[in-house]
C-alpha cells in the first residue's frame, strides 16, 4: 500500500469517527476525500485551453498532427510558447526519474 493510500484511509477513518451520527454528510465527505487523494496521486492531462505551465521546462504533451492523429511526446515550454512542431492540446509534468533501491 502506498503512503498516499495509507493517508487517505487514515483521513477516512477520522471522518467516519467524527461524523458517525451524520451518515449523509459522512458518506459524501469520505467519497470527496477519496476522490481528492486519487486526483493528487494520479497524473492527469491539463488542457492548454484551461491553463499553461507556470514554469519553463520540459513537459509530457499530447499533440495533434495535420491528420488529426493524437499522440504523446515531450516538448519544451517557455514564456507562453510550446516548442513543438505539432499543435499541443494538453500537458502534464514529467514523472520523477526512476531511482534504484540500494540492496
């Protein structure tokens, strides 16, 4: 179980205890908490129409080519400009590099 899953379960247990006599509020808060933790732990695409990155750098992007095919690649972003040959329609931060565990 991941740290985030453990944190989510702990928060849900606390909410369950605090709101034990208010089942309608308890259930909706537990669902909202699970959804919030899930959204935090899973990367998701951010449409460029919604917002652009705040920091210059390399990002994973979803692009659309001239034939309306969509695919993913990396692209550089700087000062409100994507440096990509195709139309960038969405983006997400790159994941952290893999780290080898010490034996």
